[in-house]
């Protein structure tokens, strides 16, 4: 970030961006049930993952003065009560089944929307948010005791073994119409947290063999000069790290490679920057200070000839590097979420997005979601197509990873979560703060 700017400091800009992103959870929430809107487009449903991110963000909001503890308590309690009391069953209009919840829920009724799936990974983020609340709300009052009880019981209700459907790894989910989804969580991605919480369950724990089976599907690659555990979209290297401080702790796979998952995400972040510098497909705008390719909104679907080159553009899709898909769409939120891993390149990119591309202009929630300088649409921004919407799944990582960069506060809280710690140990993690905890007990 350009430290010569005299109008605002780096710290002030991060504080403002964090506050603006956090405000999504204030304004795009149901006052009846605490659900968080997935996307700001009219008529859109709630996202359980965004709701989990909100539950994790409320304590940060209190610490930063964005909301009062009383308001955070009220929001949290309303949300947890809704999920605990919501209909669980095989009926197609329920809210969840066997402790898992549908990916999208109607904002008013809280029932399943769009005939979507019971989502294992989105339920994971919801439960991680609930467990954050369990750690933070530690006072000896009836309301805070209820938060701790509800969070714990919601977590214990999830039947992780059922979601294996007789296999070693965990399925993506289930629908009442078609049963289990054929896809499984295999290959390194955001499911790292899923396996950790599943392993740590005191009621329906995943077997240790499930984690070994998952790790056996990893792909170690060399891209742009970096050896790392490959996953294409940038968000896959970030979401589990919102809650877990992987610095200095290793499982068997990482012990063999001589690094930890934090370092792996750092390398993945530099791969993103190097890909933008090399820009093999010749998209506009890519540079050392302009990168960030991930799951995001886009200007498509469309196939257009741009400067004599036929280009295929996508709408919402999991873009990735270096193998694609890539259509020139850049997602600033994913860059910010890499702040703890590589601040020396992320801060410069944030500065570029704020002052050069002006992606916060006339935006109520910090950065616009994504933009594409190659797409020939100059109606919104001189830098090309700009998404008209905001997503809760983008605002949460901005809010929480800025805090982890500044203070490590969420990481510190989650070290106190016994279920997460148990999951790490059952997965074979040792070293760092985990060993320090053992020494402190001894």
C-alpha cells in the first residue's frame, strides 16, 4: 500500500474497509430469524454459510466498536434459536435434516429454497460461526449460557458419519429427491475445516481414516516457481484459515513436505500474483498489484470478440489459476482475505483497488464484488464490467481476515474451542500452539 498517501493511513483504510464489509451483516439480516442474505439481488434467499460468517463476525464487531455486545448477543441468540427450533426431517420443505442444513433458506420462512441440497461444507461454516459464539459469549448470564448451550447442541446434532454414505470421504450433501450427491470432498480445498469439525464431534465423529483418505487425494504441484498443495480458486486456500491458525502446526502430509498449511496458502497467494504478472491469456488489467482469481460473479455467459480475440465470459463460477477457468474477472475480496498470508503484496493490491480502480465508490459494503477490465462494458466503471451485487460469503472473509492480520483475535478464540482442538489432534496435527497447550496442561 502506498504509504506516501497523506489523507489516510494504512491502518485507517483497513479499519474502514472492515467496518464497511461488516455492515453487510447489520443491514442484510432478517430481524425475525437472524438469517443473512446470500446476495443483494431482489428476491434472493439466505445463505447458511454467510450466516455462520456473521456469527463469527459479531464478536469482532463488538471488539472494533461496530456494534454493542448487547446487540451482538441479541442477534446471535435469535439466530441460534432459529436453527435449533427449525424443522429437521426428510420433508422437502424442512430447514435441515440429521443436523445439517440446506444451503439456501427462504429469508422469511427459514425453509429450504430452490430445491437446494443439505450442504456439508456450508453447514460447517455455520457451525464454525456458532462455535465462535460459544467461546466469545462467556459471561455467567442466562442469555450467554443459552448461546453456549445452543451452539454446542447444534454442533453435536450433525451426523457426520451419515454424510459419508458408506464411503471413506464425506459427500457434498443430500437432497430428499435424489439422496446423496455423487461428489465427495476429495482434493485439497475449503473442506479442511469440515474434516476437522467432523473429527472433533463427540457424538457422530468421522473416523480418522476419513482424513487420511482425503489427504490421499491431494495434488502437490509446482506453479510459477512455487511448490505447494494445489487448489485453483483462491478462496479454497482461505476459508478454513478464517477459524484455524495453522502457523507452526502440521499433519502428517505437511510434516512430509516440510511446511504448514499457512505457508501453503502464502505460496498460493504468490502464485496468484505471478500468474497475473505473466498473464498468459493477455487479459486487461492484470499486474503485480492487480490479481485475485476465485469463485466470483462475472459478466457472462457470453462469447465475444475483443480486440480480435474470441473470449468466453462466465457468470458465477469457480475461477482458478493457473489452469483456469479464467475470463479476466478479478475479485478484490479474495485478495483481502489473503492479507494474513502475504501482506507485502496484498496491501499494495488493496491500495490499487481503492485508489486506482475506485472499487469502493458508491458501494455500501466496501469493495464491489468483482470486475472485468477486458469485458467491453464501460457503463459502470472506466475499468470495465463491475458486478452490481454483494455477497455475504465475500464480506465475511474480508471482515475476519483483516482482524486475523491485525490481532489474530479469531484464531486466539478458536484455540479455546475444545472440539476444534480435538479435531486437529485426531487428524494428527502437532507442533506450535497445540504442543504449547499440552505443556500448559501438564
